[in-house]
C-alpha cells in the first residue's frame, strides 16, 4: 500500500505522555535507520529517552518496540462493549433480539490482538478515552449491521476488528485533530483526509487481518455517491465491508449527540441517502426511537428557518461556470462538476424532506400547539445543523479536489463561494 506522509513524532509524543502516567517499557532494542542501537530493551520511556528518540529516524515503528501493563486485552474489549450495550439505548435495542447480544460481544472479544495493536489500543484508551469508546461502538455497530443468516462467526469477528481499528491512524497524526470544532491548517486537513490510509497501513502490517479488513478500514469514509475520502470511490468500487463500516462510523458518532440522538441519526440517514447502502440504512432506521427527548433546549423554529434559507442560498450559488472554463484544465473542471453536483443533490434532498425554500415559507407561518411546536423546532434545528455540516464538508471537498498549490490562488468566483460557505456555517478563519 502507498505510504502516507505522517510525522512519526506525533505517536512518539503520545508514547512519552503515556510514560508520564504509567510505566512504558522498551520491549526490544530500538535501532535507527543506520542500524545504530539507540535504546536498550528494558528501559522505561521518560523525558530523557523521549528526547533521544526525537533525534533519530527509527528503523521500525515505535509501537512495535514498547509495551505497558495493564493493557487492553480480550476481556477488556468485551467489558467495554458490554458497558456500552447497557448504557446506550440504541445499542441496547440492537442487542435485544435473540442471540444478538452474545454474537456482538463474542465478535468484539475475539478481535485478533497482536502486541503492537494492543499497545496502540491501550494508548488510545488511556489518553483518548472518547476515541476508544468510539472504536468500541463502531465495532459493535459493524457486527450488528453485518450479522445476517449464513454469515459465519469468523466474519463477524473480522468486521469487529475493522470497526475497532478504523481510526488507528488518528494516533499517528497531529493530536489537535482529536479535538472537535478547532480550526485546522491546510496541513492538518491533509492529515485528516489521510487518516484512513494511515489506519489501513498500520493494520496491513499484521498477518492477523486479511485484506478485506484492511480495505474496509481504508474505505470507512468513502461514500456510494463518490463524495467521500481519501480516494473518492463510488458504489461500483466500495467493498461490502467498506459499506458496512461507513454506516457503522455514523452510528458510533451518534454517541456525541447532545440531545435526541436517534432523531438526529434518522435525519442524517434521510439527508444522506446517496451515501449509504440502502438496505443497511433501512435496517438501522428500523431500530431508531424517534420520540423527542423531553426538555430539549433548541432555538425557535423561525431562527432555524432563516438559517436554512442562508445555507440553501450558498448551495444554490455554486459557481457552475467553473465546470466549463477550459482555462482551468480538466482535473479542476471535473472537481467543479463534482462539487456542483453535490450541491444540487443536497438541494434536492432538502426538497424531499420538506425543507425547500417554498416549504420553508409555509413553515415560517405555521401555527402549532406547544408540543408540535417543540418537535418542529427540534427537527428544524437538527436539519440546519446537518445541512451546515454537509456544506462544510462540500467546502472542504472543493478545497481538497482543487489541489491548490502554494503559489496558486482560487478563482475569484470560487473564493467568494468558499467565503460565503465559511460565513454560513460559522467556520473559523482558515489559513
């Protein structure tokens, strides 16, 4: 697999941070790329050792040469999965059918765990517990989505492995990417888009995981309509396990929803129909509880209507003429067509869910009793959040596919659209 341009010092810093919290020991001697031994086996990682490591390019990745105890193991994974099934209502419903709970737990418990993977999962659990919970949730969701008649237990275990390891690459990139809602530099965005590739590279190093697992990890941010990353694959080229993992990732992300997570997830499924496998999405929709959570504090529906108007104005204002500008070259014209098509698709989806501009006019003046008004306000607020998220993704997609070089600049029309999109979604200033 092609290499990813990732700074190995990010993981080394994380190892040093773990060493400040608990003993981290060199399990085998560490050599640099010139074959010189720089750290003996048995040495504990501390500030002095950390500084020495930073001065060298290592012959082997550091996670292959260090260990710590207690570490993540099969009972740890099962316990974390069982706790999630007990605590989260959606996962509890997934596990409610006969035998489903045990199949989900057994698959997670059986994930192959070579020593470098054990260390990375342990580091994730200790330094980034929310990321570890996300990994466990994605593993459970992947098993539930992939569980069907005649699917052997071994395949469910491998699906669990793909879910558990899909974001392993996030340990090898700038840790600022693990902090939500922070502005990213261009280089940090490149790392974000590369993390599925980094994850796949680290999984592929181990013979315990077949190529189906590696490929699913690589594809967990791809989409059937071609709008995903890192390779922009479409329905014809995404593997079956990649399709499962893409939806499992969405399910796992629902843990972060502050209110009515099932309603939000339902809305995301309706707003992203072209991105996900229809049969899998329909199965997921069947276990959602679409009752509004009591006490949800949301903006008045009029405010969300105005926000939706502003977002749709940006979507409708995409500079479509870029796709026909022969001075730009075919790759950039193709990028302009892809983003323009995605904007048009999002506008069509809004019409399908009853939120096109004429429909918003009716909502603006709609009268309802208190309960209906509260539900309407919540759904419109969630819808506006989802459209803002998708517009932000289209903004990034335009920047990514344009492949702007250091001394280059966006065309004026494109730059205006990017600025309008940033303003509409409330994005922080970009580099």
